[in-house]
C-alpha cells in the first residue's frame, strides 16, 4: 500500500512537473523562433552594411580619380597660361624687330636716294 501511495505521489509530482514544463517548452520554442528571426534580420543588415561600404569605397575611388583629373586639368591650364604669355612676349618681340627692320630699311633707302 505504501509503495502504491508513493508511486501515485511520484506520478502526480511528475504530472505536475510536466504541466509546468510544457509552457516553458512553448516559451523556449517561441524564444528560439524570435532569435532565429533576429539572426536573419541581423544577417540581412550585415549584408546591407557590406553593400553600403562597397558603394562608399567605390564613390571614394571615383572622387579620388576626379580629384586627380582636376589637378591634371589645373596643371594643363597653368601650362597653357605660361605658353600664352610666352607667345604674347614673342609676338611683341617680333613686332618690335619688324618695326626696327622697317625703320632701318627706310633710313637705308634715304641714304641711297641722296
């Protein structure tokens, strides 16, 4: 009789424990599902961050390329300004030489006419 009572008490205790564990199992399952969803979202956000980082790196490379091009254009502009200045100086020198030559040829002609 004692064994039967003990066995029944143990069975009841096990049944109560199982009733308490069942909701805990459900809560654990829900928590695991939520964790899986959050992990998937985190993985998606990580991919977006990687993509954005790549886009930023590409934009930085393009900007650096444009800066080099601008620098090159400015150097060419400076060289063109120097060449223009030198050309203007040479043109002025040529005009001065022409004027001197015309002046000397006029004076040569006047000597010849006399």
